[in-house]
C-alpha cells in the first residue's frame, strides 16, 4: 500500500523537500555555517571593491599569512577543547625562530637538525605545560603566561635584541617555494588541519579529548586517561607554534626577536569565531580553519581597501561580531527546530 493511500480523506500530504533544499538546510544547520557564510560575504564584498584583492600574487600572500594564523589556531583549539588556554603560542613561535636561527648560524648545526631540535624543544615546553596543569593543578592561564614572558625574554637574551642573518637556504625554501601556484606554508596549514580533523573526528583519542573538555571528572570516572589527553594537547600546541616560528624566519630570511607579539590573541580569536567554546568540549576543526580564513580575509582586505590603520581594528571587530551573531542565530534556530 502506498504512503498516500493511508491518508484520511481530508488530510493533505506534507510537501516533499527537494534534494537541493535538504542539502541547504543541512549546511545551514552545521556549526560552521555562520563563519563560512561570513567568509564568502567578506571575500565577495572586498573583491568587488578592490581590484588587486583576487590577484594571484595577493592570494599567495594570503596563503602564507594564513599558515601562520591557521596553524597557531589549530594548536590553540586543541588546548581549548580540554577547557584550557595557551597564551604562549605567539611568543613561543618567536622564540622557535630565534632558536632555529641561532643553532644554524651561531652553532653551525645543519638546518634540518636545527629545525628538528627546535621542534623538540617547543614540544618539551608543551609537555611542561601539561605536567604543571595536570599534576600540580596550576591554572593554564598562569603557567602559559609565565612561558609567554620567559620566551620573549629568552629571545631577546639570545640575540641581544639583534636579528640573526645568513640563514641556511633551506629555511627560505620551506617558506617561499610553491607547488603549482600554492605556497608551501599554505600546504602545511592544510596538512595540520587534516591531521587534527582526522584525530578528533575519526579516532578514539579524539573522542576522549572531547569528553575531557565536556566533563573532566566524568571522563576520569569512565576510565579515560585525562592527564595524558590534556598533556598531549599542550604538546601539540607548542610543537605547532615551533613549526610556525620556523616558517616565519624562512619567509623573512632573518630571525627577528620581535616576531610573534600578539599572535596568541589572533589564534584564540580564530578558534572562538570558528565555533570553539572556551568552556571546552565543543568545536570542530573545519570551523577553526574557517575562522582563521575569515580573519585573513579581513586583515588583507582592509589593506587592499586602504582603510586607515586607526579604523582597521573597529572594522575587524564589527565583522567578527557579525560572524558570531550569525553563528548564535543559527544555533538558536536549529536548536528550537530539533526540540
């Protein structure tokens, strides 16, 4: 018997949704919808008013800039998922660049070894963060703020405030080469996002990280190794900051101790705009990547539009506020429709 034959005489069958409308509804219901829509709107609006915005050269510049913000945001988001915060990523990226340059130029180590040791050192800093947070119950804000201060001071102490020149060509090769028309640093960002997505969405470890962020005590009682999961996110965050530091000195072809200031705030902003909850346990890598892309679209777009530096922060805040409002409106609407 067909579905329509079971209807009462005066009953009207509900209208069938087309495949297109169903797809649109599913996309709109996704947590990343608000920030993705904002990305599209911002890009189209700026491209319509700035001829150079969509030029290949400018898109390549945005790809390199995106790698810095995006990789830091991915590492930061892993920590935030557990209910923590890492204020040291910007300063640690700056210190990583100094360490790699110092070991290569002043100590004469081959560039690959200098890069490897730099990543080991930064990962060790993340391990220290995790131990302090999980073993001694030091608030993440406090311990990472300490590292922020120490990293900045160490970078100045190692260089006496002067840049390190004559770096090995390998550093510039990593940052300035292309595969096709795509800058290599942008591929590092895509790779980091893909690995993080796979771990969080397709592995048991990723589910445990979400569980720890949602309710740490319940996760512990369920047998999840909460200390190890929290520590692993701090290690990943610090190691990714080290990678950013290496990429930056290759792009500048000099290790400058002033690099990295304020990057931690941009990384946190990208994570929050991308749907990451500062309380932990909520957020997806796709949203974080979109949040980083949105920030880069805005920053580069304001330069292309020749907006006064005094007005840029106002415009950035306004656009980011609209993105957050779109996301919250989507969450409320589809939350009601499911209830």
